[in-house]
C-alpha cells in the first residue's frame, strides 16, 4: 500500500468510528429520561460533534501538505498559550515578554521545523527563550512576584509551544525505509493519545469506581486507566502497518504514548486547579479548551519524538 | 464591509471577545451599552460581541481627539464602526458636547459608551462622568445595559502598543432600573456598581 492509500484507510476508519459514536449518542439521547443522564449524554454528543470538526480540520491540513500541518500546529500552540496565559496572573510588566512569546517565539519555533533546522529547534526555547523572557520582564522594572510570574510564563511556553511543536517535528526525522511517510507517524501519535483519552473516559464512565487522584483530577479512575491504556496499546499495536515499527515495537511505543499522555493529563490538571479553574477554556464545545485536548499530547509528543529519533534513525 | 470583518476576525483571534449574556438577552430594543474602559480595543471588542443585526444599529461613542486623528483611525472609526465622535475636551460656550449623541439616539440608534471618559489602569471602573446621567434623563425609554469587559486591561494595558492574546469576555449585565427623581451622584454610583455587578 502506498502512504496515500494508508492515509485514506485511516481516515475511513476514523469516520466509521465517528459514525458509530454519533449513532450511539443519538440512540442514548432518545432513550434517556433522567435529568443527570441527559446532561451526560448531551455532553457526550457535544464531544462527538467536536471530534467531527477536529478530524475534518486535521485531515484537511494533512491533505494540503506539510506547510499547512506546521501552520495548524502553530495555531494550536497559539490558542493553547492564550488559554494558559489567560488563567495565569500576569502583570503589566510582563506585557513585552508575552508579546515576545506570542509573536516571536511561536513563529520562529515552527519556522525552524519547516526549515528543518533541528539543532536550533531543540535549544531555541530551553536556552534562548528561557533567558530572554525574564530579561524582557526585568526591563519593565517590576519585581513583585517576579520569580512566580516568570516561572509561570516559562512553563506555559514550554508546554504549549516547545512540547506541542514536537508533533509536527516528527516530519523532520529521517527514518530509513520510511521516507515520505512521516505524516503517518504524526497521525499515529495523535490517534493513540486521543483514543487513549477517549477510551479511558468510556471505561471510566462504564466501570470506574476507584479514583486515582480525586483532588487533582476527579474523573480519572483506576478502572478507566487500565481499560483505556490496555485497549489503546492494543490499537496502537494493530496500527503498526502505518509506522516504521514491528507490531511488538508498536505496542511498546503506544504504551509509552499512553502512559505519558496519562501523566500529562494528570499534571496539567493539577496546574489548572492550582490556577483555580475547572476547564482551560471554552473553545471546543463539550471538551473545554484547546489545552483540555492537548494536555496529554504535550507530554507524549517530546518523548515519542526522542525515542523514535534515538532508536529508529 | 471587508475591513469590518477583518477587524472583527483579528479581535477574535487575539482576545476572543465572546459575549456572555448574564442579565439580559440580545434584543433590537434601543439601548445604551455602558462599560468599563481600560484599553484601545474595548470599543471594537464590545462591538464585535454583539450579534451582526444589532451591531449594524449600534454606534460606539469615540473620543474625537483619539479616533478622529490620523486618516486610518478616522476611516476605521467613521466607516467601519460607524462611531459617533465627541469632543471630550473643552468646547465653545453654548454648544453641548453631547449633541452628536442626541442626534444618534433621536434617529433610533443604540450607543456604546465608556462613562469613565478615559482608560483606567485597574480592572474595575473608576468614577463615571455625567454624560450617562444626562442621556438617561433625556431618553427615559432607552434601556441602559451595564457591560463588564473582562481581562482587556491585561491584554492591552495603558501604554502598550500591541495587544497580547488573552481571552477576554464581554459580560452583559441586568438593565439598569430607572428611579424617579434620583440625583446625579447617586445615579452614577449605581450605574458604576451595575458594571461591577456584571463582573461577578
């Protein structure tokens, strides 16, 4: 099968899944009578509808090409950082540092990917961003909560720009015998992370009893995690034919993606709560904000990128 | 108009400016929306938050000494926003600085007004100027809608050239009730409290 054919098979599979999900949602909604189950089902249907739009935007960017994919992720970083900064108490003195983050760091980081400048891509934010962002804030002569303010901005920039940019950075890798198919690897990562999130949600709703971290993330349960992680790992293994991995390697990679995604969801939920919010935003109906969908991706992407680069290039 | 659409798109991309109708719903009734003022994008943010059919009949009140200067700003104010320019500095004796607003209200248009008169550094509004009181007295049937612009002072604090992308919400509060024979300071304080009330 050519990469093109593989891609259309994938899209076909996802569309079929969404059709099933929409049908289930429709049947459930017709049967529901109790008030709180109606609320849960309405939220479920809103989520499924949002998935339709997300799959559409994603596939469109993939079909248009590499540049469109990179630009799409630049916008994802933009909206994710916007949500992060909205919840973070910054002061007028941070204005220049924030302008730098939004209008310089995001474009440069993604330009480095399209320019295939790997060395600078890896250090641009951890070195140059890390040192220049606080310098800009310091030049504004406001020392109040300076360390807290800069630490929060750094964290937001690392998660929403640096970590998320590792998804399209998969396009940079030169994997022997896999030339011209990197976009499929990107699809693999996103698919495993998101399916793992969805399956953990489904298993949690059906069998969830024991809460893992009730204070940090009340919806995460042991049953949900085990069921979701196991099934997402199996699906990941079954997707080996779109990756450069063997089925066993693919299972291992999927498991690491699932695990990192879980930790990302948990850590960013803790961040969100420490900032006093329940959702990151309201951009994606039923899901919350952009960061509510990208939290697991942001933790899984850099590790997946690094492991693939280390072992397969 | 293309430039208006571009302006609205840009404001949504940068600050969202999504409406939250808390104390009222969108309605074609003639209204005066009055809000706290902390940044240059306040006017466009509130205006973009209105549904298009209301937006077409709602005119922002803008200071002639800012929006009237420079060809581009003047073009945006008059052609895109259909603003009513007023002179907030000294005017010649005998002329009423509010008369352009009377004309707009007489024509049946709604208005967007920033009663503090100038941008503030802090989030919550400062003292209101008397204009709103005179309009309320002269047009007893026009609804007065308090609006709280959340986060815009963070996105573009006074002195900043570029807005930073921070999600801002336009919160529409409960219409201000009319109380017969209320004196000016009491009315203005009550109006200011209504804007603060829309913040919660």
